[in-house]
C-alpha cells in the first residue's frame, strides 16, 4: 500500500510536519503540508509547505537561503503527523533562532524565558 | 506577559504538542492540548491531552503505565505549537513502539517500511 493511503489530511487537506535536525535531534519547527507539497518535498529533497495565511506553497529557505536538505520522512501510527529529518542551513526560525522553539515556560503560573541564542539577524 | 497570552489555540481551542524524549531527542508523538490540559500538564508534570475523537481529557500512560514525566515546555515563534520534553516510561506508541513515528517513506513513489522495533506487546 502506498504510504499516501495511510495518511489522514485534515478538512483543509493539510497535515502537520515536524522538522527535526538530523545531526543532533533538535526540533526546529512545525509547519503544514498538503499532498502536493509533500510530493514536492520527496521529489526535490527540500522542504515545501503550504502557507495557511498566504494560501500558497513555499520552500523553506527560498528567500533566506536557510534551506533544509531532507534526509528522511516518517509518519505516525495514526497517519496524521509527519516527522521530517533534515540538514538545516543557518537558522530555521524567521526570527533568527536556530529553532522556532526558543522560548521555554518557567512555571505553571506562566512566566517564560528565551532559552536559545539568536544565530542570525533576520533584518 | 504570561506565556498563555502568546499562544494561539485553533478554532477548536486546541494547540498541537510535540513530545520529545529528553534523553536522546527522539520525537515520540504529537497530540493536541487545550488550555486546561496544558495547565494540568504544567501543574502535575505529566502530559495531559484532549482527545478530539473521544472529546475527553487523557493522561498519557493512565491505562498503560507508560507515563511521561515533563521536563520542559517550550513554544514556537508563532505561538501555535508546543514542544514538550519528557522522560518516557516504556513505549510512547499505543502500538508498542517507542515512538509513534516508526514508519519511514522509502521513495517518492510511496513505499515505506517499519524502521523501529516493537518494544512492548500492546495486546
């Protein structure tokens, strides 16, 4: 059975894709794919997503140069989430951090702090 | 500003939570939280989710014993995804695999294979 038949896209035809750095396991970002962007990802070995706000395809790094070279694509038991391992060039986050998950909660009450250094000036 | 104000829950009041093993970075699963389950997660240091299909709260491991001890909770630049690092007891996947992402795509055409060993008999 082709793996596409195992996948469950949501009502908008999208599936969340977790992107992880293959070199050390850092989770870099999460973005949404549709079937066409997933096919393009597998064909080109670069990550292609569907922007829900802009309603268009985008390739990670197409403007910044911070591309992701795809090393593997996995999917979960329910078929409703993808895990993509990549080699990341530069910062994955458009705010200049290596990972988009640069803020960590400090306590149940709700304070948080930045737990990662900015590696790139996004301006 | 409390971090809750940074978060964007979707139209159903939910936010996806990526769960990662803090010991070696393996991505274990992705599930959905609402504000109450996130608060409970922060208070109890166990992962609580909202089941979209069953419309109820569930604690990971409440029936299997495969609990997740929460070590950190981070959120991304857009505030629409959580990354939770845990110490996992046993298999995270209800199918008996350590990680739910046990199937990997082999080629663009669509074949896939199981790339992880089952560590627990779910029956």
